[in-house]
């Protein structure tokens, strides 16, 4: 996977608080070890242990390369699917999905609408206003299952799980 795509996945993951800065630094350090001449931006990220999330996100944006804007969103949803399978914490996953909405590009409008619909329905069902919690839970599982990686290990060698 292109470094730029990976950088965008980490940037989104930081924004929604799925990842922490230390996860991004570990990724950058691994790239530095693998590559003969790592990009300067990756070196900058590696040295960001005392930086704010906003600063690290800015550095991730600076990583050069091509990126299909839908791919990072899809991969984040795949990571959320994996997290949901591991933890069964639908409320936490809905929080991540809700935070993701503000970062979804216009070209992914359908995904954005689905996420808004599901997270709103979850909140209403949990609060007892409308809907069945179990039914909405199943819909969230089904929605996220659509984003299971076509290639196992596409983004991360099984290490990309939330540190929360």
C-alpha cells in the first residue's frame, strides 16, 4: 500500500482518536527501518513524540504521493470492524464512526449518510426513544462487515487496533 494512503489512514485514525501519536511514530519508525531512503516527512513524523495530534496530522498530510480519497475511509471502517469483532463495544465504535463523519470527502457521500443514519439510530435506540438496540447493533455489524479487507493485512499486520 502506498505510503500516502497509510499516512491518510493514520491521520484519520488520529482525528477520531482511534490511534494515538505513539502509534503513528511506531509506524514511521517501522518505515524508516524498511526503506533505504525514507521520505523526509516520515523522518519528521518519527521525531514527533512531543507533538500535538494536530501537528502530527499536519505532518501526515504533508506525506507525498497519490491517494484515492475513498480508500483511507474504507480502511478505517475495516479497522473499526475488526475492533468491533474483538471488543463488541458498539457504543465506542459508533463514537469513532460519528467522529469520522466530519472527515469524509464529498465523493464518499453514501458512506457518510449511512454512518450518520446508523449512529443516530444507535443513540435513539440506546436512549429508549426509538428502535430496537439489538436490531441496530446487527445493522452496524453488517455495515462494517462490508469493509473487511479484500486482501488480509492490507493496511497493517494485525497490529492496527485501538489503544483505548
